C-alpha cells in the first residue's frame, strides 16, 4: 500500500482534540451533501426490524469491479448524520456502492418492533445487512468500514466467524476503543475532560432509550424493574446506563460480563483480511492505554496496519489552511484511498494468493 497522506490540521484550532471533537459533535461536517438512497427493512428472528440505507455508485470504480462498502456508524448514529453523508457522497463518486446501518432505535422516525435497541457489540443487525448485500449482489466484493462504536462492531463481526470474512477485501476501523472493560475506568477520569464527555454521551443515550420507553419497558417480554428505570433517569455515565439497562437486553449477569462479551478485543486477532486501524493521539474519548491493543496486534499480524495521528480528535480529522475547515476530511480520503489500494492489490496479486488455497500453492505456482 502506498503511504498515507500526511495529516495537516487547520492552523488556528486543528491541534486541539477537544475543538476537533466538538466541531464533529456539533456540526458533523461542513456543507454536508445529501446523497440519495433507498431505505431497506430487514426482519430479525427476535421480532426486531433492522434498517439500512443503500446508495448506488455515481461512477465506475477505478478497477471496473463491483465493490460495496458496508458501513457501521458510531454510537446512536445513522445514515442521516453529516459525517456519514459526507463520506458516502465521496465514496459514491469514487465508484462504491454504500450500505449504511441505522443503529436499532437511533432513527427517531423508525419505531422499534421488539423490546431491544442497539448495544456496544451486538453484531446481529450488521450481519443481517451484510447477508442481504451478499444475496442481492452475488458478484460484489465488500469493504467493511466502522466508525467509533461501529469499529468495535465490525471487527467483532469479522472475528466471530471466519465465514464473515468471505468476499471481504479489507476492513477499516476509525476511532474505536477496542475494550469496553478497560475503557470504563478511563471514562470516570477527569483528564482530557473524559468524565464530561461520558456525561454528554450518557445524556444522549438516555434520550434514545426513553424515546422508545413504551416498547422497551411496557411489554411483558422484557422485565425491567421500576427501580432500574428510575436509575436510568438519574444516570450520569454510560456505565450506569449499561449496568441498569443495556446489559439486560442480552441477559448478561454483570457489567463486567457485558463488556467482556461485547468487546472486539477478544475477536480481532481472528481477522485475516487486510485491516486498517486508525486512531488519534488527542482523541479525548479514547485513553492512550487502549492504543496498546492495536499497536500490539499490528506488531504480530502482517495484515494489520495501525495508523496513529498526533491530532484529529474523535472523528474530526478536519483539514483547512487557517480557520475554516474543508467539507472533506483526512479520514474520508484515507479510508477511500486504502480501499482503492486494496482493490487494486486484489486484482494484481498472483492467483495463488486468492482464496483459501493450500500453503504450498504459491510455491507450486512459481515452479
């Protein structure tokens, strides 16, 4: 793969991870486009209905092949978020079909059909979307992309079952934390104002849950104690919400068990397709200690690249000369650039490296 473009943040404010994160959180992106897609509804076995938006390519891919990006957004996010719209529009113009998962319960206009919403590491909805794409487009190959919490989900999905890696050319994860169990301790610390960000995310999570309170708590199929609902109203951290509500959707007996089972750190080593893990050193949500996970993985596995920028905040990576950021970010360009390189490499590599062939097949091909 050719080297990544150097990230140069805006001069006046770009070296502040807080300002980068705040701008992403408040605006998402500058002058976000409005890509036109089709919403798909997928019934799940437990009665839930997964939804995703499908966007067709706006041009031919540089390889001439049919490539689909399957995209998982961050916590409580969906296809209508500005940073997702900006990335999808750019990818479409580069010749990619895009399928964007809407996290269960995240879209305010879509009612739940079962007493369950998205969790930190549940891969059911993403797996359903990928399965649909593989059936509907039998000749397409896949690029897997995950942002923040979505990065955890896609890496866990690929590592859970080797079959999930079939027809996948590569995977890109941006700004995830890898281990919820290790992250929970850092989220209670005040350095980098992490405790404050925890409060803001918890408040947003409460709004999503309470917007579906009748479906989540009003049916006999899911038993939630009144005391747990009361604790939800007074919760000031994601850990309190996870312990009182989220872990119970999948029957976990404790918060520790929930975080252990839902974190990709226990599955990511099973990924054998090319994997790009992107983080920022000044991300106020991801503590530096968590970055030992991708750093160690990249040192052990040749298919893994760990890219760590000095600046960029959490899903910021804005570019611009002095004051005003450009609509397209460094993150958008790197993901598409890496995907393009992997697509070209797939076409140019010798046949012995394509598919599950024997260990001696390359040697045999050279004879």
